[in-house]
């Protein structure tokens, strides 16, 4: 696991949960019940408003489910005990339903708050509310046997106040959401993981009383912070390539102090990739190049600043020290290749049509030539051109350095592409190797 992925998994959710555990379990701070109530209502009010404002229906429904679950526990245990009667029934049933609901809302596709989009989920919540209310009706003594049955040796679970079926539900939910995080690498998925852990700790505390309330509120705060983290990610990172975007690049420029090197990177013949194979293949090219740029050595940091253009910053590095790393990057991209996933004709063919039949050629538009696109035994390869510059006594402004790096990039393009050039003097690096 790389450091960036680990940071995305742990922050901010794990940090919030660690702070809650530190305060509640060690007595590090003494918190009154009124302070916990203020924390609880403040978090859920802010969370519902922010999730609505940022059109995050997934977080909204999860917060709503958390709030209704906790209210149900308190409502069905008027004596503030969950050891018997309707309070115990609600506890046993909700330890199963709540994790499954969180999994559901973590996996649904974000569709905003239109009536057709939210109606099915409101229906699910309503149905479950009626189900719990029926099980906890006055005079009920116990929940259905499934919710409190022992499948294994009871001694194995003596440490937990959550019934075995509830433990199984939490375990499956945590595995499902963790898998989704490692698949998507998104802050919201990380928030769902740690919110679920916080809810489990609340149930371990009995689901009611001050400490349990604080853990429920912490679950809400984790989800709330994941909205903010996700908004930051969208603002400062490019969604397609996951590299920092132009806004992050402009922010990084403010911290630059000489010496430093700026490199401008451009994908060779990118327009022809798009025109020949379609925009899906163009996106594939962008992701391939971005994955190489993200691992540039020498302390460089890559940014996507628009289209097929990327910038790399080398803070504290002179240009002669940065050049070997840029050359290594150029060579790594040159030796990479990929297969086109799907032809344009296949994507646009109507359903039910014979896709093996040769499509008609349009007389108005000829297919772009692929002669200049690198080819490796049926697979496509891609190359990049790089221009680099550093500040000098006559050129000490960052914008001037970027302009000079652009001029160096233009020279690299004019000199045959697939090469690294500097502004100070043309570099006599290895020339582009023509495809057979």
C-alpha cells in the first residue's frame, strides 16, 4: 500500500475515531452529558445540511439511518436498559439492519435528490421502521430466534455485547466497504468504513447513554468530514487521472523558492489518438501517462493542467539534477503499451445488429491515418515530449520559468518529439526511435 492510499484510508476518518476513543476510553477529558448532546445534534444537523448542499444523497441517507437507529433505541427502551423487552429486541434487530443499510448506501450510484432517485430509499427506510416497530410492539418478549441465536460457542463472543448475527452483519459490511475503498480510493468510501467502526463501538457501549451517543455522533462527524475531504479532492485533483489539478499546481507555485525546476510535458500525437480510436482510448492514454508521471523520481510532483498537458515541479532541484529523472520518465512512457479496449464502430453499433459485418464508410469523412502512431506488435504505445527550465538571475519569476519551459517543449516537438529539451540549450539526448 503506497503512502497516498494509506493517507486516504486513515484521514480524516481514522483520526476522528482515534480522538473519540482517546477521550471516551481514557478519561483524557471530562465531558458532560449536555456537551455530548450538543455535539450529537450539532454534527447531525450540519451533516444533513452539508450532504444536501453538496448533493450527496449517499451520505444523507446514511446519516438519516444513523439518526433513526439511535432514536429507535432510545424510544423502545424508556427505562434506559437494553437487557429485556422491546429495548433488547430493538438492539438485536438494529445491530443487523444498520450495517446492511450502510453497505447499501455506500454502493448506490449518486443521483442527487430528485423525487425518482430518493423514493426507493425512503421506501426502504419506511419499511424497516415499520418492521422494527412491529417487532417491538407492546408486550413483545423477544425478537425472532435468528437475531439472538448462537451459532458458535458462546464463550468465543463473551467480549461483545453485540449478538452473533449482528457481529456477522458488521463483519460482512466492513469487508464490503473496505473492498470498495481499495477499488475506488475515494474519501467517501473511507468515511463509510470508519463510521461503521464507530457505530460498532457505540453498540458495544450499549447503544444509549453518553458514551454510546458520542460514538454515534463521531460516526456522523466522520461522514461529514468525508464530504469536505471529497470536495477538496474534486477541487484540487483531476478526476480522470487522479493527479493534482491546475488549482493545486497554482497553489504549489506560491511555495516555490529557488532553486527549482519546472517541466512541461505533452503527449505526442494525442489528437490523432482521439480522432482515430475515440475519446475512450484518449482517456486510456491519459491515465497511462498519468500513472507514470505520478511515480516520477527525484522529488518531482506531477500535475495535470489541462488536456494532454502536464507539469512537473522539482522543488529545491537544479535543472541538471532533474534531467536524468525526466529522461527516465520519458523512457518509461516510451516502453509502455496498451491494447485498445473497444473499437469506435463496436461502441456505436445498434443493439441487435450484426457487429461482425463490415461497417459502411462515410463518404464525407475518411478515417484518420494511424501511420504516425507508435505500434508494438498490435498494441499501441505512446510517447511524450518534455521541456524544462529553471530560474536564473535574468529570469526569476515563476511565470517566466513556465514560459521558458513551454518554449523548450516547443523545441522538443520541432526536433522530432519523444525527447527532453531545456530552455538554456538544446539537449543532445537520444532521438526518437522510429517504428518499423
